[in-house]
């Protein structure tokens, strides 16, 4: 009986970790987009266009990754 409880706890922690990583993924993607866009804007004298484009791409990319994780979790729970 205790083995079932332990396996269920491990699964719960894994799910919380995957969903909780969304904040770090989003922050990293936005920060990466900001720094890359700012660098290109300074080099090409196009401020703020590259920065805005890369920030938006970072946001979109992080949401796509989040939906992939959710889809994976929902698929595993159906089994």
C-alpha cells in the first residue's frame, strides 16, 4: 500500500514541476528576445523594432511550449 502512495506523490511533484517551469520558460524567452532584439537594434539602428519582434516571438514560443507540456500531461492521464 505505501508504494502506491509514493508513486502517486512522485507523479504529483513531477506535474507541479512541469507546470511550474512555465514561468521560467516565459521569463527566459522574453529576456532572450529583449537582449537579442536590443543588440540587433543597436547594430542596425532600428530601435525598437527588432526588440519588439523578438519579445513577441519569445512570448509565442513559450506559450507553444506550455501547450505541448499540457497536451503531454493530459495524454498521460488518459492512460
